[in-house]
């Protein structure tokens, strides 16, 4: 038989899913494991949103919808962007699909010709790298440091630009670092992007989960010139605990959104009508439960950081947003734990799962091989037990 697509075969499996698969296998075998790997809120979808989905079924809203999303949902998204960040988009400048990944993929397919370069600050969400390749682009990874808050500097951006550079992916708040960019920093980044005529894919999926009273600034809100070259990506999954409903959206110029819609019409087509009805209520209805979830995440963040800071051999990076925290492993690199030499985060995560019975995400696939990611979108009881196990795991190594 003829060979499969070389491009498709080059796509690597998600390290997030790999560790979670092993965790679930162990749990199914009756092993007492605790998971801090997959990034989804542990809260149920708010009741008023669930009821909107139920009403959609009862009212027979079960037919095909327009490819870019129902008008009612796009109006609700438009309202939310205006009220939250002062962004003025028309409904023709908004497109909906089945989650953030499809929107990101279609955005990249819309922008890129084969060989176009996309600047990707590291650490980065594991799927960005593969999505760029899948769209025919070339990821240009720029490493950031813990000392800089894992923020890409304007100088680094300038140095990474070549005649082939087409776009920058900017993720704030960041998965996996939990860090956000300040207004001044974003303005400096934006100036470089405008001068170099770069598109920016601004992934702002975690924009409502910000801690310590910090200001979140939506990238396209900086100026009209910035807005014109930005594809804003967000969705319902993290903010409204709707991961399984699969609703993501993009907001951009009309021409960009039209091309994205055309691409979707021949690939993924329209999004689930029932999920769209629920998302309409999420974006357009009461926002009260968002703050309750955000406060709970902040309390968990504080506890996780305080406890982990006191454990010898590792140190946490205090997250400013999302529900993730990085743990620095540099003191353990080169050591042998339970007969395994720890060369990188993969080694640590595998032996920690096997011997410590705790699943965390190795950030090797995120461009940060000396870090693992803890998700604190789990109960406080599990956080306490997980840290107890970490202490015991390191003490007995």
C-alpha cells in the first residue's frame, strides 16, 4: 500500500492526553491515583446554561445551523466582547465552531501559505506547535524565561522575524504558565507587529480567570490598527465549565471571518445546535457564577503555591490566571528517583505517576522540559492529598 501522508504522520500525540490516558487506565484498574493533568473546570455547567440546552432539545432546535453559528449566539458573543473588553465587532465578524482547537486550526489555514513562519513563544500550549504544522506553516519557537514571567519581549519578537514570518500566536492568560501580559507589554508587542505587518492570533480563552485583581487586556482592544490584524480566539469551555459542549469562536475582520466560514463549510460544517443554544445563554445571560468559580480557583492557587513552596527539591511558579501552576524541576534534573534518571519532565511525570500515584503534565511537549504543570481545577481535598503524596514521593526517593 502507498504511504500515508507525511504531514499527518509528523503530527505528535498530545502529551496532555497521553498522561491522562495512563492515569485513567490505572484508575480503571482500581489503583488509587489522583489526577492534576487535564485542564477542565471541576464545577458543573451552571444550571441556567444547562436549562437553555434542555429547552433547545424540547423546542426541536436540532437542525442544521449556519456555518458561522446562529445569529443569536453571535449576537450574544458580540455583547460579551463589548461589555467585557470594549470591543466592537459585528455579527459578520464572528465565527463559531466546535471548540478552540478547530477555530485555531481554521484561523491558521486562513492565514498561512506553505512555508510561512509563525512565531510561537515557549512555553506554549502543546497543540499550537502541531496545529501550525498541520496548516502547512513552520513554528518558530522563541524561548522565554521564568525570570521574565514567561513573557515574550519586543526585542525577542523583532529578532525572530524573517521575510517568511506571517503571524504571532499570543496566549494571554497562558496555558501552561498561568501568566498574563501587562498593558504596557502588550502595547510594545503590538507596535512591533504593526511595523512588521504581522497577523496575531490572540488566544484569550482564560480571560475571565484572573487573580489578585490584575488587569486583563484584550489584545485587539489596544487600537484599530491592532484589531485589524488580530484574530481573537476564545470560547465557553473554561469560563463557563462547558468543555464537553465544544464551543469556540473567533472575532476578526469580515474578510478573514468569511474565509474561515468558507473553510468550515467544507470541513467541520456548522456547530451542534443544542450546544449553541446553551452557549447563547452563557454569553448573554447571568455572569454571576463565573466570579464564584474564579474565587474558588484563586483560593486553591494560594494553597497550592504556599504548600509547594515549602517542599524541598521543587519550586512553584505563582500563576496570575487560569487554573494551572508550573512546578520547576531543575533541582531534580540529573538525579535518580526510584531507579530512574530524571533527564526531563517526561521522566519525572512518569515515575511520579507510577510511584507517587499522582498525574501531572510534563511540559516537554510545551517547550519547557524542566517543568510540569499542575491543574488546580480539582477539589481542595485532592490538592491536599496530592501535595502530601509529592512530599512523601520526594522524601522517600
